[in-house]
C-alpha cells in the first residue's frame, strides 16, 4: 500500500508581503491602464470656431505645461481655463509639477482617481485619502501599510 505524501508549501512573512505588494501593484497598474485607455487622446481635428469668450485650447495649454517655465499655480490656472479636456490638462500639470493636489480639481471621478494613482505608483501614499472609489482607496491604504511594514523589517 502506497501512501500519498502531502507537501505543504511554506511561505515566510517577507515572501508573502512581497507577493501581496506585487499583486496589489499589478492590480493598480492594470486599473490605471484600463482607465487611461478610456481617456486616451483622440486626434484633434482643428476647425475654426468663433466664440464669444477668449479661452485657451488644450494643445496650447499642453505646450505651456510641458515647457515648464510657469509656476505650478499658473499652470493650474491655465488648465482651469481649458474647457475641453480640462481633466487631462490637470493630470499632466500634476505630473509635470509634482503637485498631486491638482488632481482634486478634476471634474470626472475616474480621472480624479487615475491622477492620484499616478502618485501612489510613485510611492506617494499620502494621497490615498483623496481617492474617491472606496475599493481603490482601500488598495492604496493596504499598499501604504505594506510599505510601512516592509520598512519596519528592514530597520
């Protein structure tokens, strides 16, 4: 009579924490990718439009922001003047000027979370509380706590 051997894999705490961080990171990265694709810029068709108000176009705003010669506050003001693709402008300004608070100025809740997740992926976990969707906010907080635990083990 043959006996079956039962093998039980053992995972130490460090490996489990690392695995968990990888899974959470991949989940967040996938979410950002999915939402970014939804808001991917479509080719701009330029048609002359006569309007009563003098505003700034998205492409003009992006040129100014990418140049980086304005103050962060001025960059935010420029984006707030852009009606079409305002959220995307704020996202780029937040990234270029490292100003996560610009994300809270977005009108679209999904874009708000995408914007803040950019900073989370770059290890700025203080923005977790600003994320609107509870499941993403919870993932962000878990990632923050794991980073804290990881830091305690490496001291």
